């Protein structure tokens, strides 16, 4: 058979035959020829020119994709599969054992390490956000030597050489300044450095120090076991928010607050404090006191508890009640104090001793090491630096020019020290003044060990190779001391005694935590350093009864040291109580504001110690009369793009006395003409007596009958009163496989905000910056609603009238009770958002989830309007490309920052609605894992990011179709008792269930029944 | 001279003949643009520029350019949308409902009112598109066949109903208006001198010859379209009101909304017709066609609908009290006494109290007072929508999310920008299109043998003797008053 290429071939036309077997068309010799069979030379050139041009143009259009395949794929890295490594977060204040989630070799999220006996899987907001700091472009990216006013990039070897030479030639003292170091091996490295340079001293100071506590307890911070305390009295210690080890304490505290019908008891928490702190807002009974009265309160409590007849100027019914409760719970009560006055702390120790709490709630065998700073030594060093007796100073993650109260003297001192070295991760306020910068690795790039409490150890391991040309600080110190081992080897050999075999070591690296101690045992028995009488005599007296007292406090998010100031997640984390973001402010009681005719946002000038700052006023219910409060940790000038010039630095307002730093002072306030808006995520503060939103009741009522603590709304039907979900226009969905749900125990939720940041890192939620928060457009998928109680209630309708009562109900009480309500998408079964979307961009899944299809969304925002919970968030701008957001949301703008984004979650485009998805990517992952193993997902295997991070386990996530899941069991148990849906009567049938808050005191939140 | 009834006031004054009508109305189209028109157009074009700038900012940077927030997701955008749609209603009511009820006085105003409808709907339609986060995907709202199988629109969503309601309304109004224009375009074509004008108007007039058959079909189509439009007067704003009524937001979730919105729409529409007519009749010297009687009649409709709206406002409060629903009660207490009390007070004053002045005959027949009143009603009706949308949203269920709304410069720019767009279109219409329906006005003139379409006795014996073209019976009363 023969196939012809064409009719010409079949006919064997001569024209065809002529060129049939030639490979190329014959090239035409002359332009004049009209021979069609030969391609003209010029045409050839034209074609070639066109071809080259077309090829060039086409190659110009091709985008360059920087996807580089592994030449040799690391064994443990599979694209799209997450690896978890155990590590530890500790930046001088807040200890958390963590699991680092890495994707394709880059850390993208931190989760609590459930193996840790200290934080038990919980994580603070600060630790949650820390992963973002790894990719902070504001870090110093190489070693540097200062020449003139500039730091010039320098070779590591050159810096080492210069420092070694200068250190050897140093005649004066060599000081290493750092915040608290809890790493035994780091301390060993410092000791080795000190052996090489014998006149070395290591000075630790804390931005929020507990020197007084250390002094009063023979140099240790006792371990506090809140879980065994029936009565907790805190004298100004914000142990749930910032004091010493908040995650550990929160977890233990929450254990005493969880109740059910079989355990109808809970702790009672008294809080005497100046500012309204997170602990104060969770307290059953809160008393506002001035900082200067704190000593008198401690003395009065001591007297009441012991029956000693000493004189105290402080009298209060609540104090007497607290004393009575304490006496009734000897050995099962706990008194703590946040005062830095050793006299107050001595009294507190004496009270605990008198109550027999030592050994039960106050654990002396496992003291905490997370605060070791010594104010007096630091103050002495600052003086020595100024009088020229210091030959060299090394700042190791310490920024005293910013965060020490004697900042000005530190600054002048640095100028007088011949050799100054900064190991800080950036050219911060201190680093910029130092001659040498040898930046430390980020902790996620480092090996290290930690002993937060005696007997509890944990490790940090690198999860990514150092992003920049930095070197771990310990290694720098060892190099300068002449030891050339790597820090890993050094660490490993230091652990030889605890983990003799490689297998044992590998297990510790894998688990991240271990028991055992590298330190000598603590004193077995301890008594207050000062006898109570002596302490009483030494109590700090109010400097002036007329002056306005300032209390300096630490924010849950930013912290006092300011080292996380350039972390926009934390800057935008609303303060749990005031709900303010991006900056500090002067919290004033309403009475003072009214008397001085200050309004919120009016800027006032606060002066003390010859230093003054200007900050806006925030009217803070619960603030003690005659006092104001200002947060530390703001007003950085060299933190980085996001953190600079946010608020003002209040550290120099602290009072320095012989005992150390007192975080209070007498200040003068003068009003300026300026106003500066405070960016609050919540501007209405009371619940307006809306019981359908959030419910609470008293323990007394709960003990009487758990079925009467929650009010259930009923709908009138012809057949009588019915539950709202019995009357419906819509057909119910049937869920045959899973039905995801969540329960939030309002009794355990302390409002710390860890879940908010957990959600933000997990779901790539944009940071929007101060102005957009003022515009009420923050993007957090999850928020914690905070309500204050009001003095006015609906029972005044009859006497005052509705209009007047409603207006009065808008004002919170002067010392209000507080309730926190985490609020995220309620995943309604009859979701009002789903019916109104014209394009079906939000739909219901077969597993009960309300899903957003970003691709389909055209952004009418009707869903957000129709959401009764107002949890939907609209992308008002391109947060990843609009230059307005480059400073605050910078991580979405650079290749470096984008490494932190969770590749399983889309970064939402402008004009698209977004909201909580119940972490659908985690659900999907869990389901797929189970499917691969041919089984059902196990309860607890699939956890939303918020539930995972919650230090108090207030959030329970699970499958409601699984009758044995923790969630199903909880809902069955609490049904008809504490379980309620927010806004039940509008019949949107949420999949999130709240559990009524039970207060171990009189409730002032809602109108009294039958009033 | 025109025949004047002894008992009934004439609908067109000034003793107009049929020729006068043609002359008066075509004059505006044929004459050179006058300076007042030029000035007005420049102002309108300036605001049109503002509109384009605001649209650019909105589309380029995002909805964040507006003052909205996480709590108040609609404010000026939907306020303006509802306001403009409402304004359109008067045109349809005048052209369709009054045609069916044989209200002859509508003839002088229906053309301009219909044009107003169309331009108002164009302005209104800007907002549903612009308020979208991603307007370039606006076509998703159409139930288009697609390759994604079951991907479809949500027929439960009132916004989708809006898409159908507004597009139907716009189409029908446009067709109705254009068909009415055809005979008049033909008149202008026949008089046109310039080639461009001749060409344009002959294109626009679709080759209208004025044959009896054409007139008969014209009448039939007008009646059919009137019949189609009439339900639209009720349905469009009913559906717009359902955007709110079907929601769960306290203050929106109200069954009274459909009639209340329709009444409000007619109310605001008549106010806008009055505003425009009072200007047009002066600018184009059409006092004889748009008489004080017209003004008084429209004032009466305004007063009636205004009162209906007033009753609706009070009913909402009654139901809030009667229902004993806490959230509903608070929504209304907050509406009247909360931070936006001034908006509520403006709405009540403008919409309920001021229209009652129309009871006074002096007010009803006063041109300046009517003009002021019409402006006040327009303001009031804008505030009504603002009050409904913003004061309901800004404090709904969870006090934690309560927020205030304040407009950005772009919000304001878009609103005054659509006013610019509207007046640009209206001024162009008034200049290039006949603002009064000549053909229909001629039917309401009592005409004489002299100037009427005459009966030709020579052709009377013809088997297919044409009826008088403009429907006057041959036995029409004849007076012998001479023309001029």
C-alpha cells in the first residue's frame, strides 16, 4: 500500500519531482528571479530575523520561577508534609516548650509541647508569635564593626581577632550583661569565658524584675502550685498574664476553675491590684489599691491571718473575707505578690508559712529559675561603667539603653567603656552604641538547653540553617575564650552525665524535655529573709498622699523588655483587658478623667525622675483611684520597621531605690492640646444585659442546682414553649460522616489571647496596622470579647425608663466584674451568611462547616452584615501588595517574610471575605492521615489551632458525630446545665457551644432575678 | 386659539396650537445650546470627573478607600443605591400606572420622568457593582452556563433577586421610553436641516412614517409596556426591601418593608421629578406645558406617600414594642436616641413633618416652596436609607462589635459623583431629545379645524378613508376662532 503526500506526488508532476528529494529548498541566486521553488535569500534573512525576534520576545515573557528541586533530597523532608521538632522558647521572660512545625525545611508555626510538664501543650501569645521574628528583616544580617557612626559589615574572623586582642589587653572589669539565662550550658560557656578572662562578671537583670521576691526567699523564686490552692490571693501579681511563668500558672489555675456536676467546687481568687490586669479581670473578688498601699495590704493580711496585732493602715471588708477564707484553707491556699519590695515579699512568705502552704502550694524543692535578675548588681554595674572601672562590656540579648530605668546612665556609661560588644540580634538602642556587633542566631536556628524549674530540662534544636551570617552567641563567647568547639558539641558533652548514650540523647532531642538537673539542689527549707516585724518596719511608705501614683506594668503581648517589639502580630494583639493595640497609653480611672476633664485619646504628659513622656488617656474601669498605669515595652526607636515609634518608653519612670527597681512612682500629669487616637478592637464595653449573648452565674447557685445556672430562651408556639431549633423554616442538614463542633468553657477561658495569635499564624491572617484598627478593620479571625459589668441593669426600666437605662448601661462600673468570650465563626447549621450570598461563595459542608470559597467570592459583604456574631472579615485592601501595609504586614511583601506563611492556607486577595474555617486544612490533614491508615480519625488527632494553643484547655474541638469524643461527652454532660449557644433564639444553630461562667462570688453582671 | 372648557382647567395653557407644540419643543433641540445649559453641563461634568476619580480609587485600591468597617459593611453605597432606585420609581409610575388610569395630565411630564427613571437606575446600578470587592467578577451574579458543572447562583439570595429586578426594570423602562420617543424623533428628523442631525434623528426614529398602522401599533405597545411596567413599580422596590427584610439584623428584619419601601420610592421619586421639572420648565420655558396644576397634583401624591411612610415609621416602633424582642427594641431606641439620633431626626422632619405643609393650598401651588420641599424630601429619603442601613448595623447583637461609621472622602465623592453622572445624562437628554412627548401632548390639546390634522373631504369617499391621525373624531367641536 502506498500513501501519497498529495495530488502532486500521485501525478508525479515535474515541478514536484524537481524538489521532491531535496532536503532544503534551493536558495535563490538572484533577486530578480521569479522562480517560486527557490526561497529568496532576503526572505531567508527576514525569516531568520523574525524567528530570532520572536524567540527573544517569547523568552522575555516567561516568568522566572525560583523553584529549585533538591539535588539530594533530605531524607526527612517531603514537599507538603509537615515535620515537627521539639524546641524551647525563652527570651528572658516567658518559658514555653514548643513543637516547631516546619514545611519544606522552614519553621511556620509553633505549638505547645504536650510532653512538657510545665506548659503541657499550652503556649503563650508571645511564643505563638515568635516564629515571625525568625524572618524579621530588621535583624542584623552579618557581623559588624563600628567606624565613625556607622556599623560596617565585617568578616567573622576579623571581628573575632579584634575582640580577642582587645579582651586580652583589657585591664578593667569585663561585664557580660544579659537578661535571665536559664541554660546550664550557656552558663557553663560564660563560666569558661570567665576562666579565660578572670575579671569577668556576669550581670543578669530583668526588664520586669522580681528582685524583691528573690531577696525575700534566700535567692530563689519558689515554685507555685496554683492547682492545689482553694483560695488564691494575689497582691498585684498578674500571674495569669505576665508574672514569672504565666502559661504554667494559667494551666494550674484553670484546673481549680473547671467544674461539672460531679465536682461542684472551685477556687476563690482575690486580687488586690492597681491596674486592671488579666488576673484581676479573672478574679472572683477584686480590690483596687494604690501601689503605695500594697505594703499595708500585705501587713493587714498578715495580721488578719496570724492574729498578730501589728498596726496596718489598711482596712477593707474584702481583705477580712480573704483572710477568713485563707484561714479556713490552711495548706490549700496561696498568697502571691507582684511587688518588688522585699519587705512585702517577706510578709507574703510569712503569710504562706503561717498558713502551712510551704510544701503544698509553695514548692521549695522545685524553684523557678526564669527570673534571676539582680537590680542592685545591674545598678552597680551602670555606676561602674560611668566611673571608668569597666574595661569591656558584652551585651548578650540585653538592651538596657532601652529597657533599663537608668537608660541615660547606661548610655553615658557605654561611651566610657573601652570595649563594647553587642551579641544582640539587631542594631538596637544598645547595639548601635557598641563597637562590635556579633549577632546571635535566632533560637530557631540554635542548639540550647533550659532549666526553667529545678529538675525540669528542655532543649532547643535548630530547625533551619541560619538565615543570615550570624553565629550563636555561646559559640562567640567560646571562640573568644579560645575554645573552638561548636556549641552543639559543647552542649552534647555537657549533657554526657544526663544522657550517656546517643539513644538517650536522641530521645531528649526528640521529646524536647527531660527531667533531671544540672544545678546544685535548692535549700530544702526556707523562711522569709526578713522577720515579719522587720518587714513591717521596712515597708515602703507612700511618698506623698496627694500625688498621683503611677504603676508600670507589662503587657501580655509585647512584654517589658521590648525584645518582641518588631513583631507585628504582638503589636496588633489586643490587650486582653483594654483591647488596645499598637502602643501604650495612660490608663486612668474614670473619676480622675472626669475631675480633670480628660477625654479618651487626649494626650497628657507624664513626668517623674526628670523624664517625661506624652501618651493618650484611656479610661480604664478598675484602675485604682488616684493612680494611673502605663505599659512597659513600647517606644522603641531601633526595633525595626513595625516596632519603631509605637507608644512611648515608660521604663525611665520607674523608681530606683536601694532594694532595686520599683515599678511605681509618683508622677505629675499635665494635659497637652494634642489628641492621639488609641486603636481599640472593642469600643463598647458592657454587655447591655444581653443574656442571650453570654451567661454567667454564681457558684452558690451551681451547687444548689446545676440545671438552673443557664437561662434558655424558648419560643412560643401553638403547642406551648419550644426550644428555638424546633421552629424552623429550613430543612436540617444531615451529617453522615463527621459533624465538627467546638465547646468553649467560659470558666476556664482567662482571655489571654494565645488562641488569637495561634489562629493568625496558622491562617496567614494579615496585620493591618494602627490606622486600620482605628478604622475597625482588624483581620483576626478569632477575637476575645471582653465585657465589663455595669452599675445599671434592666430592672431600672420601670423607674428610670428604657432610654435612660440603656444609656446608663453603656458605662462600666468603676471596679467591674469582667467576662471573656472567645468569638470565632460559629459554623451555624442554619447559617444566615449562606442564604444571602448571591454567588454561593459561602456554603455548607457535609460535615457541618460553613465554608468560604475565596475564588467565587465577589465581595458584596452581605454575609458579614447578616452575621449576628460579626466574625466575618473583609479584605479591604491588598494587604500583601499595597504599600500602605509594608511596614506592618511586611512579612507578606518579601521572599524572606513569606517563608512564614502556611502553604496550606491561601493568602486572600483583595475584595474577598474571609473567616474562621475551623482550621479546615488541619481537619483535612487528619482525615487523610486516617484514611491512609484505613481507620477513622481518632478523637484529639484533629485539633484547631486555637484549641491547640489554649493554655487552659478552655477550647475543646471535636467530632459531634463520634459519641465517644471528648466534645460529645462534654456536651451530653453539660446539656441543660451550662451548655448554651450564643443568640440561641435567632435559630442559626451554631456548632460552637459555650459553657456558662460560674463566679465564686456575688455576680454583678446581670440584673438580679425578681429584682 | 384653543378651545377652552368652561368647567375644566386646561392641561396645557397658553393657547397652544399643534404647531406651537412642535415648535416649542423642537426649538430646544434645534437651537444652539444656551448659556445656562452650558453652565449647568460644566458643573455636571465636573462632578462626573469626581465620580470617575472616586471610581478609580475604589477599583484600584479597594473598598478600604471607603469608611466601612467590620461591623458596618454597607453604608453610603447601598444607601445611594436604594435612594437612586427609589427615585426612578416616579417615572415608571407616571408613565405606566397613570397611563393605565388614563390620567391625561401625565403627558407633559412622562418623557422627562421616564428619562429620570433610566438615568436614576443607571446611577443606582453603579453601586451594586462598585460596592463589590471584586467588581471585575460581577458577571458571577448571572446564571451563566459554565464549565464547572453545578456552579450556579444562589436563588435564595435577595441580592440575586435584585439583579433580576433591576435589570428587568431597566430594560423595560428603556424600551418604554424609547418607543415613546420614536414619533418625536421623526418630527425632529423631518425638521432637521443639518446632515448630521438628519442622519442621527433618522437613525433614532427607526424610519417612523406616522402611518395609521404605525400609530395603532404604537398605542398597543404603549399599553402592553404600561401593563408590564405596572407590576415593576411594586416589585422592584419590594425586592430591594427584601435585601433587608430577609436578614436577621434587628431593624432590618421587618415584614412591613415591601409596602413601606414602595411608598418611600414613589415619595422620593415624585420629589425628584418635581425638582427636575421645576428647573426644566424654567430653563426651557415650558411653563405652559408643566403647569401649576401639575405641580399641585404631584405635591398631593408626595403628601400621600409621605404620610404612608410616616405611618410605617411609627408602625416599626409599635412592632418593636409589641414583639417584646429585646434586640429589636434596642435597635429602635438606639435609632431614635443613640449616636445617630440626628440622622433619625433629619429623616423624621424631612419625610413626615414637612410634606404635611402640602395641605395648605398656598404651599401646593407655590413654585419656590414646592422646590424647597422637593429638595427636603430628597434629603429626607436619603437619610431614611442611611438610618435603616447604618443605625441597624452599627449596633446589632454583640455589643463587642458595636462600631461607628463615618464616610471617607471617596464615599462622598461617589455620591456627588453619581449626581454629576445623573445631571450630565439629564442635561444631554434635555438638549438633544424632546423633553416633552409632543405626540401625546397634542392629543390633549383641544384643537380646531385650522390647526388640527385635517379631515380631507376630497378623500372622504375613498374606500380606506384614513381616520384622523390623532384620534379626534370628525365630529369634534368646531370653533371658528382663527389661528393667531
